[in-house]
């Protein structure tokens, strides 16, 4: 009987790479799906659902990303402080203006597993407002994203 090949944790960690994405004029949701797949490792040949086999992603120029339709006005983001009456509600437009990093992180984290693995995958996402980032030494590969 043939057995299915299952790569070990060390094999999946060996080929870790860094990717650079420019968010200028990109749609948040489409970009978030690409980022989530890279973080998860679904773009590599040795993908295993229960291993952290993904790569690092550096996203720059996030102030230039955009939402489609009327989401800037209609989409709501909720946060709660944990205290009675501590619910905070913001529209996507206000969230984009005040902290676009949080908006992108929330979109990506919503596409990752909801467990310890998902939380560790989310730490491999590096987000910066401008074109400068401190990860130049890792020589990230530029990911080509078509503008829609």
C-alpha cells in the first residue's frame, strides 16, 4: 500500500521567502485573499493544513488601497473594550482614514484559521503606510497584482 507523502515541519520551514506587495490602487478584499494564501502557504508545493508553511508578506503604500461600491459609507467595523457600554462602531471610510493598517489586518485575519495557527500566521504580515519598510535586507520578491 502506498502512503501519502506528508512534509515535516522542518521541510516546510526551509524554503521560507519574503514577498512585497504594493497596495496603491488595489482593492482591499482581492489583495487580502492573495496575502492570506501566501501567509498560509497555499502557493507552495509542500502545503500542509496543520503546519505553518507560509511565507512573509510586506505590504507598502496602504493609504492608496480602495474599497469598491458603497463600502466606505455602509460597511461597519465593531470593537468592544470589554466594559459595559464599550462598543465602538466606525464606518469603513473613517477606519481607512484613521488606521488603514487595522482595516487590512482585519480583512486578512478574517481569512485565516481561527486558532493558534491563524494567530501565528498573522504575525508574518508586515504593513506600512508609505513606500519605505525595514525589511530590505530580506530581499522580498515583488508580487504583481493587476489593477482592477
